[in-house]
């Protein structure tokens, strides 16, 4: 019963938020038409991302400070909710898979924030690197998820190095970010958006559960240059992010080791648990 009431209330909030974002989009378009010049939508998108995070019922804790200057942010990737969480903390642009642009609310917000969309498997890494470097050179920070996919949050996958070159191309630093979701001091298994999950099914499943804690930790920026050993840099950044995630878990009472080896498949009982229609008693 509680989970049904919670879902109804949060869906109402989220629907209201959808209407509000639609009104904001209309005002932006009218303003641009009247003034005949484009608006800086980054602050507007940041405000809306923060509103989306609140509607999702996430308890957020931010540690460390984002860089004052333009940087290339790199983070581990657990769920689509990473986007509004991180987008609500600092003005930035994302590199995201093309499918995100078609999602309700989140897709619109991503487009308004100037997200750079990439088609997976399309040989677009070179063009994406150029797009990222161009945005960075224009003074716009960009966030990429170098794992290339979402994970269960139990570990951090190796980072791909190719897109990191954009930081050197634009002459900016790289700032790593660790993000972790916990429930009762343990890694949360409901938020991860992995496997065959679809947004339309994952959203209500998330909204009907009690609030989850999410910690975002900004690590010190890392200076880069064109002559770096990029694979080594990617490994170094991955280790920094993984250690940050592990520290977050340890501070909340978990001893899970996120720095060890590649991601393991979820156990059968957990996969069945995630697919079950009602987990309100969890």
C-alpha cells in the first residue's frame, strides 16, 4: 500500500515537473524568437536537472568541489539518473548514447543542456572527440562516461582512453567524479540501469521505493598534455574513481571492494529480484 501511494505521489510530482519543463521550453523558444539570438541554456538546464533529481526522491550528498575552470569530467556510470544528478551540480554538457535523446523529460533536458549524442558502433569516436574538444575550447565543460556502459555499481570497469584526448586538444584539465547509490549503508541494487532494462519500466520501479542515498565525490583535477601515455592515464583515472566509490561504501559501513577486477554478473536471485513486479517490502 505504501509503495503504491509513494508511486502515485512521485508520479504526480514528476508529471507536474514535465509540464513545468514544457513551459520553460516554450518561454525559451519565444524569447529567442523575439530577441533573435540564442539563450545560454546551461543554467536553465541545471535548474531543471536539479528539479528532476528532487522529483526522483534522491537524498544527495556532494563531496569535494567542481573545478572553477572549464574541464573534461569523467565519471563511473550506474544509471540514467546519473545525468540529472550530475547535471544539477555543475553547468556542463554530456556525451551520451543517441537513445537518451528520445526519452521523456530526461531526453528533453539532455538536449537543452547541449548533450553531444553518439551512435554506438557507428565509428563515431573520432567525430565525438572533435565535438568534445570544440565544446571545451568554447568554455563549456563536458562530462563523459569512459566505461562506455552502465554497471551495477559493484565495481568500475576499465576506462576507454580515446575520448580523453579531447582534453589535451582543448588544453583543459580532466576532473574525475565518483558516484555511488546506497540504501541502508549497502550498494543499492534498484537504481542500476543495466541489462535489458527499459526507461519506461525502470522509472516507476524506482519511484515506488523509499528514497535512496546518492553520494557524488569530486576529485582534484588532473593536468594533461598531448605526450601522455593515454592508456596509463585512463587506468589512473579509473583507479581514482573506483577508490572513491569504495571509500563511499566504506564510510557507510560496507566493505565491498570496487577496485578488484572486471564486473561480475549479478547473481541469479538478484536478477529475479530486480525483475519482480513488486519489491516494496525490500
